[in-house]
């Protein structure tokens, strides 16, 4: 009967997954992690320590996936409006829904701003490398002025964190320590509160210092210096009990990125960021919304009584989509997938 047919058609339509139209939220900031990187074998940071993997500089348990992922991102965000599936690993993620990928009008990447992390022959960090195929496709520049290191926004590295930084980034790689260990430690002390650092200087990875508190052109409403009760912070949050101790200059980065989002003609931005710092950048971009804190920073404790990682360390495929109303007010966070997974035997 016609009525039954109509009912069946309506039921079938209602059972389809709802894909929000790209115009539902006029403004979106996508945050992705850099692509798969080379696992250092101790051969030295200048021979590819933590750059993107490719055919000519394979690392242990690595292949071509870093650059292939970068190229895949270019295909996703080139205006094809591809539907990205939701990241739903647990019941807590059930609210995340598939969404169409919008084409960005601006690109940002992490400036690691230290003498350790790899830069390729063009001077690009792995975050810049990840954004570069899309940048070339869309003829867009990549803004790499922003980062998390304290000296990028007029803060100081907590003196205690100098040792943890050295342990995590340098001392566990003997060849790296032999090559730059002493100079790196001296440099870290010049940007920390355990030196004679003065607020009239900004010290750089090459050991030089210049007048001013931050890189030029990053000024915010308060002159660009992040306002904190304690002018020191702990990069990566290593060794800190406060889950927000690693925020550092992610605050200023969020301020600048949101400012770009409000410019005429800009409704979508893609950010390629360092893994550990994505949590703090996303939280700051949301305006420190408590719900977002529990989605990106503090995901509770699992059955083994261990702290859950909101973004697992072995996961490169996640996309954070932070949606904003046209006036810049934060709306919601959606977790998506790029749908690009390497074989399990890598």
C-alpha cells in the first residue's frame, strides 16, 4: 500500500547517519598531528631525527607513511568535501559524528624553536612538512611563527624542566648528546629562570639573543605576552603534576589562530601541531571550556588504573574539528579520522 511504502521510505531515510552540512558551522579550526616520523636510531639529529619518514630516510619500524599521510591530507582538504568518519573508541566518544572536510584559507604549523628537532633541507620541521603538500596545492603560505616553547611568547622555562627536557630529547640518544648535548643545555638555561635571562632579551636556538620578548608580528591584545601568575612553564608538561603546566605558548598560538579565523574571507583553518601540545592548543582555542578539557586534556583513568591518553601516542589519524559561530564564539569539538592507516606490521 502507498502508506506502507511511504513509511518504509521515511524509516530508511531516518536510519542514515547524519552528516552535518559544511555550512552548519561557518567557522572551523582543524588540528592534526604531524605525520609518522623517523624513529631515531642514535645516528644524530642532523641525519633525520624525528623528521617525516620517506623512501630515502627510513627509520626503524617506519616506511613512507609520513609523507604519504601529508599527501593524503592534501586530498582531504582540497575542497573535495570528503566525509570524515568519527573517532569513536569508547562510549565517551559517542557524541562525535561524521562531517565533511572543508577547504582551509589559512595554515599554521608548530615552530619547535629548539636546536634538537629535525629540519629538512628547506628548513621545515615535521609539522611544516605535514602541511606542505596542501599548502602547495592551495598556494597558501604556512605560518610557522607559533609554537609552545616559552621564549616564543615572553615566558621562561622552569629551571627544573631543563633537566627533564635534556633527558627526554637529548640524553637518551647518545649520538645526539655527544653532538650537541653541552650547547643545547647551555641554550636551555638561557631561556629558563635558572640563568641571568632578562626580560629585555629573547634567546634563539643558535645561541644568539635579541631585544624583545617574542618573535615579531605576534602581538595580541596584551602585546602578545601570555598573562600567567607564574611567568615560567614546563614545555611538554614533563615531570609536572599540573595537567596544564605544559600550556606555555600554546595560549598565544590559540590567540593568533583565532584572530586569523575572524579575518574577512577566512572560515576554515588547518593546524599541523606537535602531538603532546595539541591538547593544550585545543583547550585554549575553545576558550578553556570544561567539557573540552575532559575531551582533550584529562580523559580519566582506565581499568588498569592508568591515565587515559585523549590522543594515543601511537595514533596519527585523528582530526580535532573545533567549530565556532560566525561571531567567533566556540560551539563544539568534534573528533574525526583521516581514514589513512598504515599496515599493522609497521
